[in-house]
C-alpha cells in the first residue's frame, strides 16, 4: 500500500510517499481501507521529531481516518467487512490502509459524508473528553476556547453551545471570528488587538471563564489563570506557545482554580475505548440531528501532504484539513 513515511525529521519536504506492507488485523482489531485522513498539529510535531508515537504504534503519521472495514480480526464483535466507519488512532492514518482496535471505531454519522467523517474522531474525542468528562462544563457557565477557528475550536464551540454554556473564543482575524460567531460563539476576541483576560471578565460580570480549553501552553499560562472564574478549570492540550512557564500558586489558590494537562494519543486502549463510547453515546446523536456539524476547510490528495502541513503551519485554515486517499 501507499503511505506517508518519515525517513528523517524536518520540514514538510521530509514527508515521503512510499510503498509499505499492508497492515494485518490483530486480535480485537479491524483493517480500514482509508477514504480520508485528518491532518492535525500533532502530525506536524511528529514530523519535526517532537511527538513520537507511543511504543509499539505505527510510525506513519495520522491520528484519525474514515473509510470502509476490509478485514476483521479475532475477538471483534459488532463490526463487519463493508461497514463505513471513522476512527481515532495512535498513528498510521496517512495511508491506504490502517489497522485499528475495534474499540476506537465510530460509525459514520447519518447525514455526514464518508470523506467529511475523517474530520470528526480526533476533535470529537478531544473536545468531549476535556470539556465534558474532565472539566465538567455546565449549563450557564462561561467557556473560553483559544484558537476558536481551528478544528478543535470549531467543534468545542458547538459542543459548549449544545451544553448551554456561553462561549468565548480567541482568533486572529475578523473572518475567523465571524465564522466562530456563526457556530455559536458570542464573545469574540481578536487576540492580536485585544486582551482576552479583560474581554472575558467584562463579558462575564467580572467573574471570568469557568472553563478554558487552551492549545497555547506556556505563553498563556499566567493570563489564563487571571482569566479564570472562581472554581474555574483550565485544561491545557497543546504547547504552541511553549512548554515551560512559571505558575503563581497564590493566584490559583485565591480562585480555588484547577490546571489540568491532558493528551489523547498516549492514553491506553481501555481509556480511549471509554472516551469513544461516551462520544458515541452523547455526541454522535447531536451530529446526526444536525445540531453539530463537522467544519471542513478543504480536502487535498495524499500526495499533497506537504502542502497540507504548510497550510496548518500558516494557520490560514478554518476547521479541518483532510487528505483523501
């Protein structure tokens, strides 16, 4: 099969389309003939040598796919050859075929195309596990998403609105903020021109945000703590702004605040299965009803993977970028 390989680490030019052996399903696994794969910032980090796959997982980049089951291993119940699915992966998605544990499969939601479904698993599992299962966002609370026009952001806006929260977002242009507004955000902050701490507090009667989902990391740590409401929860899922920063414990104590850091890729299979099951039970019906929709910026063929990585690096997209196979 064809797959994107990494003979070395570096810029987009190291991404190499090559012939590699077809995967075989192990016990509890299925093989998917891939229709499309989502492109995520974690893939860019892996390409640069900063985010290796967990031990024993594929070195091929790609954390989510959609496609059709073509083989089923032993001890798999409820899935059969020919079923259209999407899946969250620990790696291997930039390929014509991928083996995946059956517990990480999701059916393609009714009303969503097979290609567009590739943009759902990673963001759905990341958003639901963090703002619902970890931060316990409640109706009437204020939710702040940094990078509101990203794949994560466009999903979290819709989920938070469905939960009855007030949604604040940061983004870097009027176009991106307008798209966030269309998805349900009501507090729109241009981080290049405005102080998000002041803007969130002003919109929340001085309290701040009850839950913050942050992809920036070190650069925003102190300001995120300042932006928290009493008993607020800051969940960090990215390090675009660095990995090391000082934390004012006194400021956190004064607010009885929580700082939580999570990742999806490195979780064990049982934990991922638990998250996927919760997403299928609670979030999938919202997608199938049309209340929440995948936001796809564009699709690109697999042999244009370098251009797809450049697009994500430049942050000119809104929503998900997909590679078609």
